[in-house]
């Protein structure tokens, strides 16, 4: 997760990979080849290399976002030109959040606020007042129930998520929701410990069950997850309440007690690491 140790040549476009078409490869060379030659010829310290990698990564990341914004604009223009905008619910979101240097990290997967928060913008003329915002806790499992409800469709089977349509009202009802998070891909390339947890409006409780370690954060006084309050005096009642909430969520979502097997595409890496550890 640290830029210095794990950011690959592919991440910073020093390596092109082998999945591009000839036309794409030519564009890649046009964008990065000259800068790569300058990097190879430079006499940089380890700290300078680290800073160069971050600058290369963040600028290509932002360029990708800009390209995506341009395509979204093209789509919105099409809807407007064809008279479809007024009858279309637009939902804009993303994958998990991404560390871009916070705590010296990149990538994601932790339950930290940086990597568990995602953007969610919605537009629906006549149903959502432009310029409104909400602090309600929602998850990506809510997208399908919301779209079905907007289309007047009742799912045949129960779904884990809930419809967000009540939040569109001019005076929404009180929204009570706890969020559940779970990461179990370990062993794996990223080395993130298996963990699950609950996030309420104010607190977050995380359990690293491979190591039997807990974290508790007060997101009002510590929005960056820096001070672990678990086991500290004065937090016993809060911890008990959060553990009860966490247990209820695991039952609600029918979380298996045994994790699934490591994804097939990580299996060769896992076997290699296991063999190396036996050799050592």
C-alpha cells in the first residue's frame, strides 16, 4: 500500500503492458515515452524517485478523471438533444475511494474513510430538487433497489439494499442506517489484512479477525481515522453497542462464518509466496 514499496512500473506508466491495440500503443508512446526517457537518464535519489512516481501517478489519474468527465458530458448532451433528460434518473458513482498519498499510501481496500467513501450524484427532474444534498449513510447495494423502485418494479426476491427514493422528498423522513464493510482477499497481492466493521453516523468499529485486533474511531473528532479509541477508558458502552450492531448486520446480510477462497487470479501469487516462506 506504500507508494515507495508497491507502486509498479505499470502504475506510473514506465511499462506499457501487453494488452493495448497498435493504435492504443502509439497513443501511449506519444504520451509517456519522452518522459520515460528523461526519467531513465536522470540521476535521482530514492526520495526524488518517490516524488516523481507520485507526480506521474496523480497527473495520469486526474487526466483519466478529466477524460471520463468529458464522456459524461457527451452522454448528457445526447439525452438533452433527444428530449430524454426530463425522464431519466442519472446516477453517478464510482468504485471504492482511493488513497492518493494520504498516510503515504495509494490504492484502497481498507475501511478508512478515504477508501470507503465514494461520490454519489443523482439527477432526476421533477423528483430531486437541484442543489440539494444529504448526509444519509447509503451503500452501492442500494443502487439496484433504487432503480427498480423508480421504475415501479418490485423485486421478486429480497435484496440487501434499500431504495433511496425516500431521500428525494423535499422533507425526508429520519434516515437510520448502519453500514457494513468486509474485506477478505488475503493472502493476496495487496497484503491488506482481512477485516470487517460497522460505520454509524459518528463511530466506526473495525475488527481485523486474522490478527484478533480492533479499532474504534470517533469520526466527529477524528475524521481521518488517526486515533484508535478501542479499549480506552470511557468507551466501553459505545464499544458494546457497536459490537451488537455489527453482529446484527452480519446476521442481516447472512455473512458466512468461513471466508470464500482467494480469487483465482491471485492463486499463483499466493502459491509463490507460500513456497518462498517455506524456503526461507
